[in-house]
């Protein structure tokens, strides 16, 4: 096989694909570079927009921290001044009254307590949240250290307050004092909530252990699940940090348009190319296909050229196809006429064969009646029954539709009726035959050996049958899918010298006919029945093929 023939074979075995799918694939591949570039531009625009949003959030967080610095700076100076002013006061009652008035005037502080550097309490304001605990004072001592830090901030033991500790003086001397201010968290949150910020954003307070004099860098945290971005911005108040969080998943309309515009332009180019090809190529092809389907369904031989529009290439193709279709229609009419003539000739041949077989049957019958020898009469009668079986096959082959084959029901019924008459005439024996048949059509190659097989079986049983008793038999033909089951049964059937003895002509004929049917004949001595299963070669008659398939 040549290489060209191998390529043609491979193409023939591949399933066809629609032209529309091929065109769409080609357009996609052609515009793929533009699509990739558009996607890269969109990704870059999205990343840039996200980075800008994140930088804006960081700037707002630092601005909020600076705003908190301005608010707390005033309170820080006030506490330092207060520590110096009350350092030399020895009247505890007057000191506490003064601190009470100060706390009432400044809602940020819930309690103010002044102590000496050795921890001795000088005075305290009336407490709303409880007096400063010893553990809180000890923690402040550890955080302030030996003069290393001048202020510190930490959460109170109850978690609802902030404790601000301020050292006034050098920790190496006993001179100086310490002032402790208790700040309620609710008041701190209220002050932060009043700061100007975008809607939907959140701001909170966090504390950290930061050495004195160090300014920590902002800590950034991005949440992939909610699309938010948080920044922890430090303040000048040691340990006080502002946590600001803002949603950055949504983009401004102009930025969103600039991101999705390149992919939209690519899709628009693909859509315009697809619409153009569909109008100029696919639609005329679809119109021609519809015309061909209409011509196939209705037989209307209307031309395709008026259907394809004014495109020169399609008009040329449609005109060439119309010319070829006209030639094919003419050739088909010629073939149909030739086939009809051939069928008439074949039918005439079969009719003449049937008539000739009937003439042969009549001659055999006359010869059998004229002879006085019973043996010769039996031979002529057996030959006559075989010829009649062949004549019946030719009779029913063209009785209805020759394409369906031989009607097995009609053939077997006529054959058994003829055998009843023939056996009574040839063997002087009363015969009573019944049939139980499923309707089926078989080919001539099946009908001829089957008719001969039934004739030989009945004739063989008749030759050895007791003359005083009638010969009774029932012939059954049942469909079993693609096979036919034949059963010939009777109470007096013997099966002797029919299957096993190959020396007799009858046995050889029966075995040969069974071999032509591609089956094996068996005799059931218990049921007194011959059984044979052979391929039918045709669908069941009398019902639709679908009904026959359902029954199978």
C-alpha cells in the first residue's frame, strides 16, 4: 500500500468534525497572542491597582497613628506637669481632692495615682475601676527599669483598662516621682472612633513590648479570605500601636474598566471575526445542507444555486453540484429500469421453473400409477414428493416480496398437506399432520434444504410404519433470536436408520441437508421427536423487526 493510500485510510477512519468548530479553533489560535497580551495587561493593571490600594491603607494607618500622637501628646505633657506639681504636696486629702477634680475634667483618665520612686503612694484620685493593684505597679517597675525608660503602657489585670506609667526624675536618685493613669478601653475606643476614616474600615488599639527610644516599623497583614488589608502603625507613646484594617477587594469603577478593557477588546475581535465567517461561509453551507436534507426527505429536486446568495465561489459550487445531481438522477432512473427488467426476467424464470417442476411431478405421478410393481411405485412416489417440495419453494419465493425471501409459514403448511396426500397415495397409509409455526421469512438457501429434510424424514417414517395404524406427527417451528428451532414429534416415530446409518441414501440425504442448514439433527427417543436448530438468516415475518427484537 502506498503512502497516499495509507493517509487516505487514516483520514477515512477519523470521525468528521463540524466546520464551525474548526473555524472557532483557528480563530482562537490566530488571536491567542493578543489574548495572552490582554490577559497580561489586565493582570498587571490589577496588581498595580492593588498595590496602590495597599499603599493608601498604609498612609491612612500612619495618619491615624499621627493623629493619636497629637491627642496623647497633650495628655502626656499634662501628666508630667501634674507629677511635678504634686511632688511636694504632703496633705494627702487636698491632693486626692485635686486629683478627683482633674479626673472629672478629663474623661480619658479614670484614675490618677502618684507614688514616690520607692513605691510609696503619695495620693490617688477616687477610683471607679478599683485601686491600682500591687501586681500592676510591679509590672510598671519592671518595664520602666532603672531609668532606662521614662514611660510605659500596658493592659490592666482586668483587661478593660490601660495603665500608663510615667517616671519623673532619674531612677538612680530617690528624688522624683511616678504617676500612674488608668485609661478605660471604652474611652480609648470612643476617641479612636471619632477619627476621620473611610466607611467600612476598622481601627483598634494594640500594645507591644518596645524598648525605649526605638520606633518599630509598621506591620502589614493581608487577609485572602475577606480581601482586607491591615496595618499595625506605632505611636510615639511607647508600646501603643494603632491597628487599621480596610477592604481592598473592591476597585473604583474607572480602575475596574481599565483592567477588564483589554480582554473585552480581544473577545470583541474574536466575536466580530466569528460573525463575519458565519455570515460569509457557515450560513451558505448550512443553507446548502438544508437543501440537501429537504431533497433527501421529500425527493424535491430543487436546485441549490438560488439558496447560497451572491458569493461567486458558492454559486459555482452549487451549480456544479446541481449538474452532477441531475446526471445522478438520470443514471438512477436508468438503473431502476434495468433492475425492474431484471426482476421481471428472474420472476419469469422462476415461474417457468415452477411450471416445469409441476410437469415433472405430473409425469412421475402418471408413471407411478401405470406400473404394477409396488416397489417401483414407491420409488416414483418418493421422487414425486421431493420434486413437489422443490416446486413449493419456487412457488412461495416470489409469492409476495422477493426481497423478503420465502414465507416459511405458507411453505411448511403446503408441504405438510402435500405429504399427507402423497403418503396416502404412495404407501397406502393414513397420515395426520399438524403444524405449530412462528411466522418467519428465510432465504432460498435455507428453504430448499429444509423442505427436502422434512420430506425425507416423513417419507422415511412412512416406509417403516405399521400399515394398520395412522401416521401422526406434529411439526413445530419456533423463532429463537437469530435461530429457528424445528421439532417433528409423534407417538409412533422411531428415528431408525435415519441419523446414524450412513449406508442408506435417505440417511445421507438427511445428513447432507442438515449440514447445508449448518445444524445437527438429533432424535429424542424419550419424546419421540426430531430436533434441529439452524440459523434463520431473515427477520421474523408478520410483525415489525422491533417487535421481534422485543420478543427475543
